[in-house]
């Protein structure tokens, strides 16, 4: 699925444990008039089946849109609009069909409605504790399986980072450095660039403005804007994103990995 793929609703990325991460509280669940047990089951199902693309609290990522502010979800009643999308997917937009039973779909719908209610009623926000992990295990993952040490160092570029940010902000910064206004960190501040190879072999390179199945747009080094229509992958587009390593790992992290690494980074005072 292409980076920055086209969607019908605004994408407002968020990440687990950031200040923008809201898990529906009991007050939000009660206000949304959803069955608390269904919401609890839906929370687990959504994170397992949908969170890798839409984010663990459905606030969207660069892979899939924000569902909490989606007009489809906001206008939904009793799952009449949302259930068919979950049931059938949207293959043309890169959303696969997921094997779920009807009761499971209903649980996810209940959880989504609780999330939208929570987002619209700030007094019901429930912030989750980001510091629940094991710093030693986080350090081992950082230097080993996570591959973080290939680009970063606890005694180098990340020295003192635990004193600079609180745990919630820190977790969001390392999970999705491009999330939030302006992005976060050196990799996030480096622009996403693209190289477009036209049919005749001519290439155009520059800072990526838009890229989906139908269009690619960029600004070259002189600031000139270029836009090309695409059909079946033509023209060829090569995208270079300095933060791609973080994005690629989002599907691989377990909750334990996330909290352990956050605990380790928070210990770097």
C-alpha cells in the first residue's frame, strides 16, 4: 500500500501512550451507552486486528486513516454503516477483509463508538501509564532484536532524553517520529523525498508532496512543483523516508516491547 495513500477522511496520527492517546474511560463508555463488556472485548480485537494500520486507539497512522473522527463512524447507528466496512474490507483502498465473526464485529463497533464519545468529551479522558515496562529488557531489545542501536545510542544521540521528555511524550516520539505537527526528531524533520522515472526514462526528484495510486506530486530542488498521473504503477516512484525504519517496525512491536523500550529511554537521564 503506497505511503500517504488516499482516504476519505482526515488523518490525525497518534500513538499508544502519547498525550493524544485516549482509552475510553468508564465515564465515556457509560456516556456512549455501549455495553462495557463489548467495549472491553472490542478493544482487544481492534488492537490485534486493526491497530497495526489505524493505530492502537484508532487515531490513524500513515498506513490508514483516523477512525475516531471519521464521518462514517460519527454518523453510524448500531453498526449499520461501520459493520459492512469491517466485514468486507475496502480492497481498492488497501483495507483487507479480516476474518471476524458478527459478534466480534459488533464488539469493535461498540469500542469505536466509545472512542468517538471519549474524543468529544474531554472530561472523560483516561490517560494510560506509559511507564509499566522493564528498563533492562528494553535496553536488551534496543541493542538486540529491535535494531535500534544500528542508528541510535543511549550514550550518544539519546543521552539525557529521559530527562527531556515525560514518558507519554517520549513513547510517542520513538514509536512514530512523524506523528504530530511538524514531526519529531532528526529523522522526522528530514523530508520525505521521491524519484519519479517517466516512461521515456527521464527522472524527476524532489520533496514528496503527495503519493497514492493515482497521483504523485513533488517539488524539485529549485522549488518547482511537478505532478504526474499514475496508472498501474506507472510512472515508477521511489520514495525515501528517513523515518521509515520506525514505521516498518510498528507492525512488529509487542505491547511488552513498547513499554520496555519506553522504560529504558526514560532511564537515560
